[in-house]
C-alpha cells in the first residue's frame, strides 16, 4: 500500500522544518586554554572537627603535590544533587566532594582570559546585540578515586540562565571524562588527556546548555578538581557584533521562499513551531517572557530570523491535541493557546473554558466546554454548525498550521478536576511553542500575533520571574517557578484570578 500523498501545504511547511533541523547549533564547546602560573592559585579553608573553619590553606595547581590535593579533598563536604526541589546525598548516584563559594578563593579570572567571549561565539551567537554573558561562580568540586556522577541535567537558577561552565584544573588524574547527550547524539570530553597534551600551564573547559544530559565517568586515579559557573545572558549598554553563520542564512532563505509562494496561506494565517530546547517557566499566574534573549540554539535562530523579517513571533503554551498526520492537508490541531502559566482549575469549572475566559486563544475546531446552569448540563462548542442542541457554533480565534510536532521539552503541568462516574484529580499539560502570524500574500511582513486582541484587554509584557534550583556540576531538571515582582505582575494576577 502506497503512503498517502503529501499535500502542498505540508510540503511547504516541511521546507521550514528541514531548514530548522539544518540550523542545529552544537550544544557545547570544550578545549584547553593557556593560563599563567598566577592564575592557578587556590586558597581554601579546612573544617575543624567541631564544625568551625580553621586556618586558610593554599596550593597552586601547577605544582600541587598529592598531599596538597589530599588535604583539599579532605576539606570538602560530600556533594549533594537536586531532586524534586530538595538537596539529596546519595553516593550511589553521585560521589564527589564540594566547597561552597564562601570557603575558597581562586585567582583564575575567566573574563580576562577571553573564555566568556569564546563561549558566546559558539553558544550565544544569536543573542540580541545588547546582551552579554555573565558567569556566576558556583562551587568547587573534587573527584577522587572512584568518584563519579550519574547522567543528569542541570537545574536553571533563573529565567536568563542558559548553561553551565566547568573549568578543570591541571591536576594529574585518569578517568573523570564528561559525557554529554543531546537529541540522540553523544560527545565525550576527556579533560585529563586534553590537559596532558598541552604544553605549559593551562585549564580545561567545557560549556554546555543547561538541558544537555551529562555525566562524569569514574576517576580511576588522582584527583579531578573543577570549578563550576552558572552562565546567564543579561542586557548590556554596550553593543557587540551579532554573529550570523550559514545556517541562519539558510533558515532565512527557506522562510523567504515559502512566503514568496502565493499558494502558501494566500489569505494569511498562523504558523506554529515546537521549541527544540528546554526552558524554565514562570510560576502559575505569570506571563511568559516575550524576550528572545532566553532562547538557545535553533530556537534562538528561528526567532532571530522571524524578527529580522518583521514577523514578531510570540511564545505560547499549547493545551489540546498534540499529534497530527504529516500528510494531512491542513496539518492543524485543536486546542487553546495561552501566553501565561495557568493556575489550578477550580472544582466544577471547565479548564479550557477558563483558559479562554482569561485570554486564551481557541484554535481550529474549538473544544471548549461551558456549563448551562438552567439545563444542568455541559455545552460543547464546535467550529461547525450542528443540529444537536448541546453544540454551539463558534469561530476560532486563530488557525494554526504546525511546522513541527509538539514535544514535551518544556511543559506546564496544571492540576484539574475531571468528571466521569465521579470527580477525580488529573492534570492538563501545556507545551511551549512559538507562533508566527503570516500576512496575506502581498502583505506578508510586519504582522504580529499580538494583532489578535485579548478578550479582556490583557497586555503582553515581560514577566522576569526567577526559578528555584540547586546544582553544582549539573542536577536533575527542575522547572518550578519563583516569584519576582514586576510591573506587569499585578495585571497578570488580576486577569488570572479564575485560573
């Protein structure tokens, strides 16, 4: 049996999807960097048996002896890791030592060495020109013989945290390689071997996106000593060149070819993209950030291209169907789009109906329910006229054609009540996506998804909420939100009281 023919619209959407896949950015950068002898000093405190800190100790990693490194290892606390918002000590999952930032001082200056510029050139080439990279020193870790860390992902510590940097000091050791996995691919950085090949004082380094899974293999001899930084993108008053590679140009070319085709959405419409990387979400009742400086890799490239073409893309959470047939003529789904993280559903209320009341956009055949108290029954709103009294015709707010399949990379999980023979607790899942409004042929550019007005007049403002997390050289993924007051916060709370 022959597979179904691909519709013209699906073929055009596949052109964009292929270009996005070709624009994939390598999620890490690693290597060695020459430094001076004076960059390798470390001062630390060793704890007394009673818990008080004693005299400060000193070593230089270029000349450190086994006794120096053993003293450093004995001065460390057992390293924990984050699981379900808690610090967990489990040496079957992670065996290593740690020093908190308050207990040591290092003379290495990663800003002066040019390391941050190198990281930015590889991982952040699509940041807005007004953004810079900030590195927050986190912890020092010591991996002695048989120490390791099982596969895990880092916990973001703020909406603008995009990755982690691990600096490996030049201590003799074997093992302790860092293995990274992302989208079915695997890379290994063996810092011990890399440093061994370098002539003169140096450090090893590895920077990667927070959502890249990674592990530290067992150390078989010596001590692996690392210094970990959290990496953030932050606004700056100083502009710098915004690097654009061939992949970005190819993505823009694909967009231009599709938009110049008069058969592609000739009357205009909306195009939806699943985001490829994982991101922290604000807490319940908060708006999604409209800032593109938080996006990474191919997601950042997609938004950069759309902005360059004056298409003004917007981030939404999608509630509804998640699977479509790629041969389908429309490649469309039914559901509701929200630019906020919903609160828990009140008992006796329809979750999707409440989303719509709070400003959510219905898409495709509306699947919203509403309750009629007089008839004591639910009404199901449908996009098509129906002779059945329990259906009402309704015009969808938006008609979205999806370029890529929705995924579970970033999901908002909201408790809700479902009704069968009896009420029970369930959850609704909102998946992060990017929606781009496409103008009619001849008027493609300069359109914005914000042209669709919120039913209650809610404005779309940034809500820069921080999020919780605890991690040093990585952690389990944790996307819980943490409140940070902003000017739009009150408006969001008022508009979302029902959610």
